[in-house]
């Protein structure tokens, strides 16, 4: 279940988030890197929306590949349509295929820390106007179907060392997205071992997020459950506004990666989740 572990004075509320920093895998990647143009009101992803996403469409006649928005693209478009004079800018460091270890090594250490963490002139973010979102773990589970709580400790150590780096740089608003039930996807792994691997991840994520929150009581820590959302969509499409007869080809690109239709639902649910948590008083954190 999606929930707020802690909401502090640094939480700006959805309407006042100016900068969104994203870490993850193919479910979040848009093909951005720090070598691209900086995000701006004209190009809030730093590249043309939708970017290079896993929502690929192939013309069967010409073989031409086009890309559609994932949840990041849908989210930034929705927010900026609502507030065209106060654009949300997104720094999406997610990379397709990444595990937590790779995220820590590349997305955090090679991209975020040297380029965005110093708060350059082109990105003067503050603790109270910036949200850090991390959706990672699908590949860790997929690559290790023997996953047990004891064997995932190194992944979670890396995950929260990365969050500590963000906190040290001034981050005070964090949202973690848990892993979806990939074993229920049309072309997801179907073994009981696979199910156990994905199911083991999320309780550990929540426990570690709670520990992180307890250690940093000036930080807002949210957990959005893609597990619950995907289960709901797959069992009852009508509950999210889709026809009950919706087939998997509508919801998935290749039986594993969600389609842009499903990503749009993810973005809508995330925005609703954020809207449930109103802005607090002025942040007085001692962040650098």
C-alpha cells in the first residue's frame, strides 16, 4: 500500500515541486544524461519528450521505431499543463537494465553528484522545492530468482548509501516506488521462486525506508506501491478507467515492459498520491 512514512516541513506539496530527480531502470529511463542540454521550461526533460523510453512502437510495414511517454513524460506533461508559468524540471538519470549497484555507481556517483548536487546556476534546486524519486529493484530480482531477505541486504545497503549521498547533498524529499508483480506479467517469469523474489523485495524496501526516515527526521519519506497498482490494473482494468475487456497488448509493449497507456495510469496515480499530502510550513532544514 502506498503511504507516507513521514511528511515534514520540507515537503512543498505537489504544486510547489520545481525539480524532480529520478533514478531507476527501463521503467523510468528517458535517455537523458548530464551531457544533454539542461532541462528548461521549453524542454523540461532536457531532451524532446518522450525521449528514448521502453514504450516502443514499431511500424510493421516500414520497421520505423517511435517512442511514447513513460510515467516520467506523462507526469511532467500533466504538471506543466496545470501550471504553465511554473514549470516542473526533471533530471532523469534512470538507465535501462540497471540494478541497484549500477544505479549507485553510475546514476548517483557519475551523474547526480558531480553535476546536479552542487546546485549549479542552471539548476538552483533547494531542499524544499525538489523531490528525489527512486524506482529500482526489478532487475535485481530478475537476475537473482533465489532472492531471500539475507541475500538482498547488499542491494539495500547500496540503495540507501545512495540515498545518504543525496541527503548529504541537501535532498529532503524522497519517494521510493516498490517493484511490481512482474511474475504476473504476460511474459514475466512464472516460477514460484520468481514470485518469492519480487515479494521479498517490497517488505524490505519499506523497512529500510522506515529506518532511513528514523535516522533523518527532517526528511519526507514516501513509498508508492506499484505492486498494488499493477495488481489492481491487471485484475480490474475498469477500476482505473479502462474497459474491463482490455487485453495485455494494450497494457504492455512486449509482455514485460508497460505500454504508454499503463505508464499514464502510473503517473496519474502518483500525482493523486502526492496531492493527498499538503504543503507544510517553511522548511528550516540545515541542509547545505
